[in-house]
């Protein structure tokens, strides 16, 4: 299997519901996002998919979250905006946008700082 990875980032604020600690208060993160896509085969030019395509589709989804207060953005007005839920949301939305039927999103990793990350994969 071939795996491509792009790395990007965005900034947003959030506060965690039902959480007995500092993160219950509103605060910001510069989230780092890694998007990995996989394919069992290459196209005729020897590629999985153009990196720019992954970047564009990721950007589309992230633009809804960038410089926002996540607790006011769907689905995080109801779903707790944890790194785990962000990873799942990004996985599902980016996977929807990648229309190449040989390529699937393999994994999304969301870093909330340089030490802590959460990832989602099927
Ligand atoms: Zn936080």
C-alpha cells in the first residue's frame, strides 16, 4: 500500500464541556493536522494522487474551523471539540471530498501542541 501525507495547521479556540480541568475554560490552539491517504495502486503517471488535491480538500474543510470558536461551529456546538473528535470530523469530511475512487483517507492526526496528538482511522 502507498501512503501520502500532508501537514497543515489552523488556529482556533475551544472549551471542553464536562471536563474538570483548565480546558473547560476557553483557550486557543495552533492545531497541526496530518492527513494521510492511501492507495493500493498508482495511476499511469506513477502517483497515488496529486499532493495539491489533498491540500485543497483539506483546506476546504479547515477553512470552516480556522480562526473560529469551535464550540459555535457545527458539529462542535453539540459534539465536544476534543482533538479526538476533531480528528474524526476531519477524516470524514476530507474523505467525502476525495473523489478518486482508488484513494481513501487512511488516517488523520491532530496535534494540539508539540507533545499531544489524537488520531482517527477506520
Ligand atoms: Zn484545548
